C-alpha cells in the first residue's frame, strides 16, 4: 500500500522528504525538504 511504500522510501532509501499518506501533509509543508525527519521526530514523541 501507499503507506508501506512511503516508509520504505524514508527508511531504506533515505529519502528526507516523504509525507505519509493520510498524515498532516499540509501542516508539514513548512518542513520541506525534511518532512521525513519531522514525522519521525513527532512519531517518537518529540511533538509533545
């Protein structure tokens, strides 16, 4: 699915600018070209 492909792009291929489908893509536009890192930070609880 699209989410799995996005995670592979982030983790295996090292793409620094991936927004997960269904995620807050519009809110993360300001983080371009580092959206992958921003999403990882938020997923690890750094957004609290």
